[in-house]
C-alpha cells in the first residue's frame, strides 16, 4: 500500500451499540484521502478549493468486523486507476490483523461550477509517479 | 417505491464547495432506514437496541448530481431481498426530477454480541408483506 | 416562546451511553435557528450565504437531563435582544414536561469577509416585529 | 496550561462560508477532554464506559475568530475546580497567536443509570496532582 495513517476510534464515532456508526467511517475515509493529497501529492484541499474540487462520484464499501472505542485502525490507501478527470482509489482498514472495512471509490476533478476537468499535467505526473511505487 | 421521505438540505450538511459533504448523505440514508423501520415495519430502533442491532454490512453508492443548501430531496426506499439474517435495500434520492444519489445496502440482524441471528418470524412476515406491495 | 419545532432523537445522535452526544445538540440548535430564519423571518440561509453570514459569537448551554433514542423534543426559540449587528436568542428543549437543555447564544451579521455589518433595515424590522409578539 | 494537543482543520469541519461550523468545535472539545483523560489521567473513555460516564453538564463558549481549512489549532486544557462528583475545565484554542475560541465546561461523574457519584479516590488523587502542576 502507498499510504497509511492511524485512526483512533473516539467516543464521537460510536453508537448506542458501542461500535462505530458507519457514516463516521466515511468521514475517516475522506480524512484519509485528504491527508494523502496533502502529504503524498503535496496538494492540500485548502489549495484545491474553492477554484476546483474533488467530489466523490461513487463508493463501494464492505464492513467486515465492528470497531470499538479505543481501537486504533491502520487505514491504507492505494491508487487503482487514473482517467482523464477521474481517480480510482482503494482503502482498507485493519486493527491488530483483523480487517474492519475495505472501500473503492472514484473521485472526479471539477472546476468551481462542478464541471469535470482534466487533471492538471503536474498533478497527473505526481499521481502517476505514486502509482509506480505501488508495483 | 415502498417508502418515501423528504429531506431538506441544511447548513450542517454542506461543505466549503457549497454542496452536500458525502458522509452526510450516509447519515440521511441511515435516517431513512431508521424511519422506515419505525413507520413501515412499526419497529423502532429504540426497541431493537440494545438486545439486537441491524448493522450495515455493505453499501454501494453513486452520487449523480450535487445537492445544495435549501434543496428538498425525495428519498425512496425499496426492499430488494431478504435472507436468513440479512436484508437488501435500495434507496434513491431526487430533487425536482434530477437524480442525486442511488444506493444499495445490506443490513444484518444481530444479537447484542454482534452475531448474526435469523429475523424473528413476525418481523420477517412484516418485511415480506411490504415486499409484496412492491410488485 | 415565539417559535417551536419538534426534534426526534435518532440513532445518529446517540453515544455508547445510549444518550445524546452533546455536540449533536449543537447541530439541533443550529437547525432550529436555521428553520426559524427560514420560517419566521422568511430569510433562508441559502439566501444569506455566500454574500453574508450569521456566525455564532458565543453560546452558553446547560444540559439538565439526558435524551434517549426515540425521544421527541420540543425546541423553542425566543429573541432576547437585537444590537447593531448582533442578535441574542434563547432556546429551550423539553420532552414530556422534562427540561433537557437551555441555551443562550449571540449571532452576528457579517459580510463575505466575516466583518460585522448592521442588520439590513427590512430584516431588523422583521426581527423587531417578531420580538413584539414575545410580550 | 496543563495539557495541549494540535487539531488540524479538515474539510469535514468547514461550512459553505469556508470556516469551521461551530458544532464541529464541540467535537474537537470533546476529543480534547477524551485525549486528556487518556493521556494525562491514564483513564480511557473505553474503561470508564459503560459502567460509568462523564457527561457534560454545562458549557460556555466564545468564538473569537474564524478557523479555516488547513489551520492547525493548539487546544489547551486546564483544570479549574473539582467537586464531589464534578470537574470544571477550561480550554482555549489559538492558531499562530490568534485566539479562536475559549470554553469553560463542567463534567459530572455518573453511574450507568446517569446518577452522579463521587469521583473514585484514586482518580480524584490523580486529578488533584494534575491541578497542582497548574500553579
């Protein structure tokens, strides 16, 4: 995997069943994508917005085991494919060797009006360079 | 569609791009499933918990157009299939005729320890009765 | 009280102790202020933004009894005072006669750069008219 | 100040005005209290719950300047007073020397039924020891 970050499960993430409420996982997924842009691509979301954006077009997720208050997840991110204006990412989370969730999502690069736009050359080169490290 | 509810897009749902931040859609999706249990199956989440639960095992979502502050979405829910302990649901959201998102998800009926358990007979009968209205 | 709305306590609001996680109350408070602007002042947050805003400058809250999944709160809002660019509001929430929380907050009318600006005359007149109904 | 943690402002915290939506600050405040229990008092929220809890009874907050995407806040926590079952805390957040918010809150130690209970002796001793470092 290209990029990994730790995520501690906090009180705010957990529901009355004492496990992570699944919409909170999507906040963690977005945090991971945002941190990867910032740290691996060296392009912060604060720089992308408001002239451009990277909304999520689709996302498929499997939750394989519950996470509890105090668990520390390792969330890994890998590039799957790059298109003209799209980017396919795959993320997996595990805790002490147990898979918690896996997700595949597609981002789209858009202008301020939400219209898709080709990735800028420098950013595309950066993403391609990170994809090669994958192999 | 079996069940429909309106969802107004509020300030809290929107991001710096002025559109709904996608993890908030998953809160709306969960609210819709919760309201459907309550109103259509007459089984509130307060009654299910804490002795049982209905965690989401997997979910696949496409976001087809952005939603903005003040939009009123119609979110519809339809049963797709029922298994021994699982339930497949499909939801679609539109605003003034424009599709905003569609999602398919699988719930699992579990006991207090998170172990899957067959749907109770009365609840299964209720779900089957609602599925027939579908056709 | 000038304005009242019902708020059902949903699964997403509750923590591992089975009661509302207090930051979620602030979302409900903001939703109530937003709905009051929309319905009582006939000025939607979608119209105010992005040229202006009404950020919260200070807020004081007491939580007097816990709320649980399925509770239906009545949240009431009353104007306390209006300044050149500020507005003092008081909200109270109760469920079946039991007080749940009370809060006093101050909003400020600001321009797109976040600088305070006097309330527009028409809006001030509207707020003053609503204050009179208070008495 | 006794305890300090850094908090980066992420996309999920920000509203259509491009600044932190204030209910998200209360999540950050709760995260800080939770981290302080964990790191300074060596008592994790996972250990406290579900037999006990530390709900917030009241909280007073001033927001003195907006925070934007990418800002890194320093959030400091200081004990103000300890009662039989209560604990008064004061937190302040700043970014590059500019104050962003300050808050005073009172926690209560409660049993599983939400009834207040005296702080256990060992925990009280620990808190008192941290208070002395304050001076």
